[in-house]
């Protein structure tokens, strides 16, 4: 589901107006993705995918709740106007800043390790908790984003769940939620298998249970050959589990989904300017002003993002697209083992623009200041209108926290 309102002329105009590298997000795409999740009672946006305040506010206005994983994301959720009741803090540990805020605001916690229960009992005594289960298996677009199984640090090991429930109760908590999240960009079968495990685990909790969450992890189509995820069928599968649980709790069970990528990946385009081209032996390189400080997914996971030349076609030849960083891995066209994977592009020259697609999730949110590169500007478009929703970081801001001795 690509933004229809982002044609080449408009992207180039925005790039000229705001400079490059530039993230452009389309509000209509986010709204459409959110609407497609109508089969779930609660859509809880995983803020880490893209925590831009304007996107958070847009999702809040659509009725979404929010999943936060750090003190900084708690600050963002409040800044975007989420009431405390719509915030859930999910983690496998509390750092001190997060625990303090959870206590102060009375936030609901999705507990990923038993050690958190004692700490929570001190900071925010009583009330309810959700327990996150590690189902013993995981899945994802890359081993690095698989969040279930013995090799994952996430969640309470499924065989230890009964013990965790006892501990939660003995510390004065009602276990009202169960949660499972097997990984990011997981396949349909693994996501459904986690539902079967959660439904069995629900019997251990019994009639205090109010909410089950299937986590996030829904895959998106980065390549035209990727299949569209059947989200309606997915909702039906989980609804059946909710009904089966209701049969013995005799209470309504609320069904939550917690996507990050699925809501925002496709809304985003990263526009970069070509600054140099060169030939190394037989290889054609196009060097652009965006690098892995803006978008690390290709370098970190060998992730594929479609790259197009704006308003140029013809004479396509295999091209390696690389960034400005002093680092050989600063290449957008690479495979899972770091091998170069050239893509067909027309001949380009300095001043031309390229667009990297499907970068709304885990693009800007994973950006860094490596090589003392400032964070990119971000623009939101909605129909014919556009707004700068994050200005480019200034060099003064880059240096401000430091002190010369
Ligand atoms: C990262 C994360 C998500 C979102 O994952 P996506 O693949 O972006 O949907 C949801 N829940 C938890 C607990 C997470 O850590």
C-alpha cells in the first residue's frame, strides 16, 4: 500500500524546499492501515517503529493506544496527548528512569521477566499486570528481530509462566493480560501458532484475565513479490481464541494487536540527493547524501528497500547505491550477508534525487549521529498539504551536550 499522493514531482519539490536527506510520511496511508485493523478491539501502536510526535498524535486521534518501551517513549506518549490509561509499558527490565515514571503515572506494565514484579511492587503497588510469554519459538524477517525461543531475551519462558503468575499474585497483582510477540516481520503460521499457545496459557490465569494481545510483527511488502498479509483472517483466528477463553472466564475478553511496522512502514519515503557517481572496475556506484545514519536496515539486516530515481527512466544498469559515511558497509543495496546487490537504475548525475521506499518504520527511529551527521528533517503530507514535523538537527544541537576540558 504505497502513498498515491507522493509522485516524483512532489517529492522533488519537497526535497528542494526542505533539503535532503528528507523523510516524507503520508497520513492517508497510515489511516488506511489503521482502518484495516478493525477486527481487533484495541490497536496499540508500537511507538518504537516511528515515534515522531505528529505521527503519535495522528494515531491517537484515530483511537489507537500506545506501547512504549523506555522512559523516553513514555515522555513522547504524554507529549502526544495519550492519557495514562492508553499507555502500556513493555520491557524485560526496568531501567531506573522508566520505573520512576511507571510509578509516578501508574502505568500498566507488560512484564517480560519475573525480576520486574518485585520492582513494580515497590514502585507501583497493587493493581493489574500483563505477562509476556516467550512461547519457545519465534520468527521474523531476520534472526536479529526474532523475539521468541531459547535464544531470545524477551518474555517469560512458557514453562515458567505458572510460577510467574503465582509470584505476581503473591505480590498483590491481578494478572489481567497475557501477551505474546514472536518477532518482527514474522510469517502467518508462526503468528497464529503463538495464539494457540496463548489460549492454552490463559487457563493458568483463570478468571482475572481481561485482555489478550497478539503483539505486533505483521510483515509488510517490501518487494512486489512479497505476499500481502491477510489481516482479516488473522483477526478471525485470534477472535476464536478470545471466544474460547471467554467460555471459561465468563467475562468479555478484549483482543489487542500491537503493530509498529504494519502501521507506518509503507507511509514513508526517504529522499536523497545524488552527490557523486563513479565506476570501480566494472561496478557502477551512485553516492547519495543519505547513509546508514539515516536508514540502518540494509546495513544491519540486509533489508531490501526499493530505490527509484525521481523523474528519470531509460538506460537502466546494475547500480550500487551508497552513502556518505566513512564505512564500507554504508551501502543501501546489500543482501543478508552484506554482499552487494546492485539494482537497475538509469544513469544519474549530481543533483538528481532518489527515493527509498517503505522507510516509515525503523528508519528515522533507528537513526544516529555517526560521523557527526545531523538527524534528517521529516515532512508529513495529507492530501495536497504538507508540514515540516521535524526540522533538520542543527550543528549547534549536535555539539550542545559536550564540554571542552
Ligand atoms: C517491536 C515490538 C512491537 C512491534 O513490532 P512490529 O514488527 O514493528 O510490528 C510490538 N510489540 C513489542 C513488545 C515489540 O517489542
